[in-house]
C-alpha cells in the first residue's frame, strides 16, 4: 500500500540536521519560491505585452492576483512552520519498499503504453508513416484532432478500452515521479519499461500536435527532480555536488527541448489559423531569426500569460452558482453522460463571460480562478488558494523529510496544478487526471485521519514517553513504530513525531 512504505536510500540519511529545522532551510521553502515566482512572473510578463491595454479593471485584477498568491504563500508558511521528526525505516522496510516501487513503475508503464496505443488508434494513427506525417505538420495534426472530436460527438462513439483505462487514472500518476526519484535503484529492465511507457504516451500528443500531455510529463519530471535534489544537501561532498549538477543539466535539457518544440508548433499553428495580428513578433528577434521563428518566440511568451486578460473579463461577470459543475469540466461531463444533466443550465464563469464579451472559453485561457469561482466565488477562491498552499507544503514535507511515496505522488500532481494556474483548472479538465487527483487526495486524507487516530501525526507533543530503560518511543498498548530496535538510553520527555 502506498501509505505504508517510504522511498529511501540504502545510505544513511545525512540530510537531517538537528540544528537546522526544515523551515529554516532553503529546501523547506524551495517549492513556494518556485510556485510563487511562476505565478508572479507570468502576471508580470502579461503587463509587458499588448493585451495589457485591453484590461478593463487593472486595479481589481492586480488586487485579486496578489491576494490569491499571498493566500497560497500564507497557507504554505503555516504548514511548513510546523516541526516534525521524520520516521525512520528499517532495512526490511526499505527492501519491501523497493519491491513495491518496482511493481508500481511497471504497472504505471503498462498503463501508459495501453492508453497511448488506444488513443493513437482512436485518433486515426494507422502506422509509423501516419505518425511521422503528423509529427512533420503539428498545426495540421492539431486541426485534425478537432475533426475527431466532432465525429465522436456526432456518432456518440465510445471506446471501451479508453473508458476502462480512464477509470484507472490513478495509475497515470505513479510512473513519472517514481521513475525519476528511484531511477538509480531500479533495474535496467524496469527503467526501459518505464521510459517506453512515457514515450508511447508522449507520442500520442505529438501525433495530435498538442502540448498538454508533453507539458504534464515535463512538469512531473521536474517535480521528481526537485524532490531528488532536495534529498542531496551535503554540498561539501564532491559526489553529491556532481549529482546536483547532473540533475540541473537534465532539468535544463528537458526545458529547452519542450520550449523548442513549443516555439515551432505554435508558430505553425499561428500561420495555419491566420492570427499573426494577435501575437505580433518582436522586431529585434524577427530581424535576427526571421518572422516564423520570431512568431513562435512571441507565442512562447503569450501562451502562459494571456489568461490574465480572460481573468480580467471574468472578474466583471456577476456570480451565478454552477451547482458544482462549473469548476471541474470532467465532473460536468460525467453528470451529462450518466445523469442526463443539461450542463448548459449551469454554465461556468468562463462560459458566461464568453457570451458577455466574446472571450472564447474553449479556445483562450482565463487562469484557474474563474473556473474555481464558478462554485466557490472569488473570495472563496482566495481561501482555496490558502488551503492549496497548506497541502503543497504538507506533501513536500512528506515527500522530502519522511520520504513517503503517497505524498510524493500527490506533490507532483499539485506541481501540475500549480504550473497551470495561469491557464485553467488543468487537473479538472480531463477525466483521467481528475480521477487520479481525487484518488490520491482521498487516500492521503485517509492516512492523515488514521494517523491522528493512531497518535502518529505531528499535531504537537504526543503523550508518548522516551523511556530511559528502553530508549525508544512507546505508547501503551502499541508496539514500537517501524520495527525500531531499542537504542541507548536518553532523557525522559515527550517525543514530537
């Protein structure tokens, strides 16, 4: 079970420094610095573009974005400031953990291979030649994707294999984080299967000329690398410094490759749709690299920032509760398919704003906030962001300090959610991602409730005593935790866990 084992190394953990609490180290705050930096950077870049002049309410837009970002930071700070003592794991536990990790990686790889092949077949891939043709024309592949959408809707076609794999969406969350974090401890065969699963799944998104799946993989790889780098803190060690450099080089390479593909595909898409006036290229870049490439570079900046104009329009739209169907389109699709709900009666904020202003909800972004506000209101979204920051910190602590797998998986999914904040409610847009997030969050919450009941979670000093005779944590009626063996005698006192 995910909640019963930790991801650990066989080497002694030298990262725990009793004289440096986690909240007083850079690695304790690193996710917040990256997340808040991303939110504020995209918002700042938005004001440097041509769309800034179209904002009808600059002060209201700025105030809301800063309030939401500040609430996220506050929630993170509250959780990261709570001190806890990480659980130790015995050698037997580490061996069992490695076996389970291998099984999860293989299961996740098989899931991605099956889903990737099923999607390729559903969207018209007939063989290597058709796939290669789509790779050479990403804009044309992107257009063809919508033709398949229309055929599916008109014929009411449902692929049973894809439907079944959708229900197993939680398996889509395990492959990338575990493969990245445990790469050095996995066999070559397991690594090969894992990479094959990622490649097959990514190939489908290349086939349809869409960045979504590739972006998800890149973000999950980045989240796994972030956890891995945070467990290597002995900067005085030459080996560990070299490992940090390799991790940074790998992350940089992935980022460069993704941005390079994004520049070329977006430039082709802009030419295909004839919207060059919407994304004008920088004259300096155009003079050096040419119009086509300069247009792609402009799109690279426009892509993650234009949603703030949509947010500005949505902030002026009156609130109408969408009865739980507006914030998460995946839930709305289930309600329509299985309960016959007319979702047009409960439109989301972006849909109502489209009818009011013409800003297309399905074509352009409006950030995550209007989607959530469809059910929570905008003040409620600020509260939600505080809770999200708290959970982001809690899973980071569990992944890095306690080195547990379930918090690792949930943390990486939250990285995807946070990365798409300037765009939309990404994890709520598709059924597999929604199912995966709900499954992980529900499982994590269940472990927290069980931990409170067992007296294991860090909610302050617990009524345990560290006996001088045994030198171990004891609680009446319960065995020592994790098979910990008696150690040397230490002073009596409460043991924060």
